[in-house]
């Protein structure tokens, strides 16, 4: 056995052995086809001990469950996964905390998933950077407050301070960028312990550490719901911060609307069925949009989830699509429900961050109030728009309009 990665069928390179991160390639059945020396050293294995065994054998129990129920289904659905927290199990039995990025491709007539593992360490330097960003934002805010008092001065004084006002405007923009960077980094750091909490709750619920009482099971269920809610909130804040900071990239291409709707429906069908809500889809197979497939599916998932939350039993949710414009240059995708509806005076506010329809709805259905704000920003980032119309006790309709490819 040499130091080179032996499985040439999947196209690995010996330079991976010197990479500062772990690498594994595995088939859809979980069989490890290749592993670099960095990962072997990280887990205390010899390469021959890893190649040919199942990926799940080097995951701890919580991460193994997460891999089966979330991680691999996500890779099969989207072809990739980013910044996933996994606890690897070393040969000595110790847990190794990692962040994983994965891509699934076709090679040699089969699907192969390449995974890169970055070990998670203490990040004092990031904490220091966050404190500096927070201090800079506070100082900028103090300067803005002082400037507001100076605005009461005479017109002549305001003219003389024109240059200073421009400098303050620049400082305000820098402070806003610092806020977005702070939120993005802090949200990222909070996801790791929250994922760990969820994993350990699952372990206890499975009885791995001994039997649990009915009251304990109820408490664990409450902890799990709170963990999932916090994780959704943090992910929404992270997404919003990325959009505000202009760090969201769009991969625009011709996408069939029907395929995108069909890809999202399985994620909401259990919720629809459990609530006794009927649903229908009327989207012509030939309709296409020039958009980012992943972003459109994210918007659709949010719209369908909201429609399900606010539609009572025996109600219905319908997805339709149509072309728009004299030259058929746009397409409209509509999600319509027969739910509680939105008051006219609140309709314009539903796309603002952290806004719920009203207090009673906020208590009845969990949510951060960020989903629609993020969805509208994503729609506009693709050259489209997201609008709403509604009538109380009749229902609501959200319309996503996107550019369409003109026929050749």
C-alpha cells in the first residue's frame, strides 16, 4: 500500500494527501471509495481500514441519524450540502467535531459524493473580530446621534458641515456592513452548538443512555421543538444578513416551473396531510423561467409552508402558473390558499423583516417573520418580484413573477 489514493476510478489526486482538510468519496450506498491521509490522521485509521467500509461507521450515533434523515437526502435533492456540522467517531472512540461540504456527481457510471471535512476548533480570533465590529458599530451610532442634534443648527451652519455629513454617511454605511458581518458570523457560530443539542436530544430519546420516563420524554420533545425553532430563526437571520451584505450569488439558467414545484411538494405533503388540507398543481410542463433553481425552490417552500400553516382543515392550497406580458416575457407562479387571510392594513407589511400577520397568528404558528422578507429579496435578486393579495376569512394569494426565456 503506497501513500497515493488507490481508487483511480473516481479520479482522486495524490495531492489530496497533503491537503489541510479531510477528504472522503463515497457511493450512494455509503461505501467509502477513497480517503486522504489527513482524514486518516484525524481519525487514527490506516487508509486500508477506511476504504470499503460504510461512511456511517465513522459517524457517532447522532450524526449517523442526521446523515440518514437529513444530510444524504439533502445531497440527493440538491446535489450538494454546505456547512453541515457532523461528529466523526475516531478509531479510539472519541468524537471529532467537523464542518462538512459535499458535492454529488456522476463518475464511472455511478453517483459519487465528495466530502471535505474541516475540523472545528476554538475561535478566539473570531470573537475578537466580533467585539471590534460591535465596538465600531456602537461608536458609529454615537456619532450619528450627535449629528442628529447638530441638524438643529442654522442653515449656514448646516452648509458648512456638508462635508462632515458626507463623512458621517460613509461611517453609517460601514456600521451597517459591520452589523451584517456581525450577524452573519454570530449566526454561524450559534448553529454548531444548536446542532449538537439536537443530536444529543435524539440520543436520549432513543434510550441510548438508559430508559426515560413519560415526563422526561415530554420535556425532551419541548427541548427539541425549541432547538428546531431557534435553528430556523438563526438560519433566517444568516440568510437575511447575507442578502443585506450582497453576498448571495445567483446561478441563472432556464428552469422548468413544473419540475421545481414537483421537487418541493414532497417536503410539505406530510404537513398538508396531517392538517387535512387539500392541494392541487396546475403548471404546464413547458413553462420555463430564467432563474436560480435553488432560490426559486426556497421561495416556493416558504410560500407553501405558510399557506399550510394558516389554512384550516378541509381547506385547500393551489399552485398555478401562467405567462405574462405582450411578448410573454415573464411567468407568474401563484400559491393560493383558503386560509384565514391577511387584513388589508397589514398586507403591505408582511414582506418586512420580523413581521407577523398579527399576535394571534404568531402564537398559533411558529415563525421568525423573516421568510417572506427573504423570499422577496431573493425574487428581486433574480430580476423578479413577489407580491400578495388577500381577503380576511377567504384566503391569500402570493405571486412570484420571474423573467421567462423568449421562444426562439
